[in-house]
């Protein structure tokens, strides 16, 4: 879990960001108000104005196959 230190404790100072902290420990520290989870923003996908729309073909069942009884 990616976390940000809100209040200094032990050797940690406010504003520091850490990656890969264990979830159980983070839940306790979040409840105490010492850290917060840093959530990544979803990447924005931009499309070109000249980019054509993508068309998809519908598939049909294979010819010559008999349905099972």
C-alpha cells in the first residue's frame, strides 16, 4: 500500500511517502490518523481528432456444425 505520513512518529516525518507498506499495519496507523493512503489517479486516455472510430464485426456460428441434442 502506498502511504503518506501525516503526523511525525519514530523516525518518520510528515509529508514522506512510502510504497509497499503492509495493509494490516496501515489500517491501524490510518485509524490513529498518523498516515493516509495515496491513491493513484487513473491515466487519462486521449484520442486524436483524426482517429477513426473502430468498427467490430459480429461473429456467427461456424457453418456446417450441427447443434447437440
